[in-house]
C-alpha cells in the first residue's frame, strides 16, 4: 500500500479554544490523507509579518484562524488585523494556502466566518464541528489536492517558462518569494542599514530598483529539489544587495571556508576587503593570493570606479544631512548630485558589464 499523502492543518488563535483543539487533533477524521495538526498561540506582541515568516504558516495547507486575534487589546493600532484580513493577505503571498475563519461572535456570512461552538445546546462540540467544520476542511483539502495534481502535469510542460513553473510549484510548497513584496524589501534594507552588504552602496542614493534580495549561497549550492529551494530561501541565507553585486555574484558557488570568511552578517567580509586611500575597494594583504577571493572580487566588480563613487556619495550624503549651515548644505547637495550624475553616466556607458 502506498503511503498516505500529507496535509498540514494549522489552527491560529490568541485564546486557544479547547473544543476546537480537541476536535482538530483527535475527532476530525480524514481517511484519505495523513493530516498533521499544529497550532500557533498568537501573542498580542506579534504581528502579521511574524506569521508570514513562521514556518508553521508557510508549510500549512489549510489554516483555521480566529477572526479576532487581538481580543484583549482595546486599542486597534498598527500591526493589528483580523483573521479575515489575514486570509486576504495570505491569498496574495501564498495563494495555495486555504484559510477558514472562525469566531466566537456567531456567524458572519458577509466575511464567510464560521461560528465557534457554544455550550448549552443539545449538541456536543464534536457533533457541532462535524456538522459545520468538517465539510469545509474537506473541501479545502480537496482544493489543495487539485493543485498538487495539476502541478505534476505542469512541471513537465515544456511550453511554459521553466522559471515560472518553478515559482508556481515553489509557491504551492510554501516557499516565499521575498523578492516580490515591498514589505520584505523595506525590512531587509533596514536590517542592512540601507546599504549593500557587499560593496556598501546606499539604497537611498540609487534608484529603488537597483537593489535586490540576494541568496548568499546561490541556489546551486543546495540540492535541486523543493527542499533545497526551501533551504536557499530561508531568511539566514538572504542578503540585501545592490544589483551590481547580486548579478555579479550569480555564477559563484561559495563553499567552506568562504561561506564563513565572506559572511556579511557577522562582519567577516569586512576583514577580507578594505578601502584604500583613494576609496577604492581592495583585497586585504592576507588574501592577496587567494584565488577564490580574487574571483569573488572580480565577479562582483568590487574594484570598479562606481564602487568608489558610491562610497564617496555615501560620505557626502551623511555630511549633507548633518550640515546646519544653509550655504554649505547647498554646496554639498550640488556636489552630491554631480557625483551621482557621474556615477550614473559610468553605469549607463557600461550597462552590458554592470
Ligand atoms: Zn553592492
């Protein structure tokens, strides 16, 4: 007999309902699938981004979420949201996760909210959920299964761009496509002080689209499987990078000990490269003869004039921002704009090698 297919079922609530837990964990029966049940106790100090980052959420196939996650908070401030709002956000980020919303406040047809069980009636909670919830979960699982079936055909379709097929199948498997969402860009930029982790170019001075989220260890460093792509896409492997560094780095596979030596998050990379007195990026003396470091340096074009201008622009921008004297401030602003013009001329002239 073949093994049963797995379905991940997740329940999210700020105030866990025992009857629901008991039903989903024990009473809910699905003979066709191996249903793996998990829960998230949602704290009011959490926000939707923490849910979107949670592996329980990204690996879920069906989510049951409480409508009111901030029941105990009187002020509805930034970061708060309802279960039905989360359902919609999730539809945008992970279109293949099925979401059901429940509430203790009775039925709400307009938002498709399922009422929670209330004791006192003639039904037990199990009978109640068998009646109002089971069918909905079964339907959701059926839709998940349908897309799994289609995806098996899709991966063999030579007429559709391989890249698009991979993205689609990855999304079905809960792999977040960080690059597509502005919120992640902003979050990443902030972690890296808005600077490219490799060359230090400042995001604010360059066009918005000149920065990307880079896979520190490229996809080729991981097995060419869904699991491999999940590993590659994990937060710890993602780095804020300017396009020039990211594209230059593309073909490079970083293996030990270079994964540690070139680590951008613990500052190790700053020990490999330095700025010389003319502000060019150079390889430090210790690694002058290291072939891999040389290859990395050349592939990322770290020695280019533009890297130097980016650095000078960064310094000038800092001075400009802190200057109190209006005249001097204006002069600094003019110099900065001339510098950026010069930089962009170089970039445009060498577009093919950037
Ligand atoms: Zn860079």
